[in-house]
C-alpha cells in the first residue's frame, strides 16, 4: 500500500492579492516566479490607487484580474481604504502583498483587511522606517543596509519582521548606488518570503515566532 501523501505535497497554491501603485516590478517578479514554477501561489487580483499604473497594465496584459480605485472618488482616506479592502476580500485571498503600494493604509483599512498583509521595505527594520532610507543609512555611517519584509499593522513599517537581506555599504557610494544594490535583493527577498509563507515555514497567525530570518544569496535564488 502506498504511503499517504504528505500535507506539503497536496497543499494548494496560496491565494495572493497584490496592492501596487507604480510600474509593478515586484508584481512582475512574483508573477514570473509563479509561471516558472518557483512560487506556489495563485495571483487572484491586482489592486491599485492609480488606474494608469504599470502594475495595472501588466496585470491586464497577462490576464490577471485587476481593479483600480481612485482616492478622489471617496470622501476621505478611511472610506477609500475600506472600499479597497472590500474589493480585495471579494477575491478570497489568503495573503495581501503590498508591492510598491505608495499609500499609507489607515487603521480602518488595516482592520478591514480580510487576511494577513505584508510589505517590503528598503531598510533593515527597525532601522530607518519611512522614506529616504538609503540616504539616512549613509548619513548614520551604517556598515550594512538592506531590505525587510514585514507584516503590515497600524504602526508605519512597525509590523513583525519576517525576513531580511543584508547588503554591505561600500565606501564612497551615494544613495542612488546603494539603492540599486539593495533593489537587486528586494525582488528575490520578496519571492523567498512569500514562498516560505506558502510552504508553511513562516506562519503569520497564532504563536508564530518573532525571530527574524536573515536570508543570504543562497536563499534568495538570485537570477
């Protein structure tokens, strides 16, 4: 008699919704990893605050469900955020990925989210939340910098860190040079983290550990 299949062998693809405002490079990286069989997810929807964004154009060109809501159509930030989360909820996601979503989501929006939500941030959190992270890291004399994937909660860039990738700071480089080297790690870091969530190696609810996973080049599956 054959042994029963392991739970991992029959685990269905993780249902992922993506929030994006810009050109959609993170979305493209996730979609490429999915179609190449490197990421066991189903992209169930792409949502934006900018109808003309590259992310929306990419989604529609590749047959991914896409929707864009205009903030100006709503009386305030909270109303927009709740409506956005209602649209996201209709796709029955198990994970929301903020992939270059350039709006701070209000507490009302976070509370309305139908499932856990993660974000990728260009610093080694808790250092340098917010903007201009590369310039701030250089001004502080940091010897290493990098990127973090963290849970989204009501504190800006303050949610539990799930994984990080480190980049050594090189002598004499400027913020744009440092940003370029960090970006080369951001897409692989996001893919590796989403893969770990899909595989059940990172748990987002319950008694999940607060310990950070430090990911190196071997973990990031660099192209």
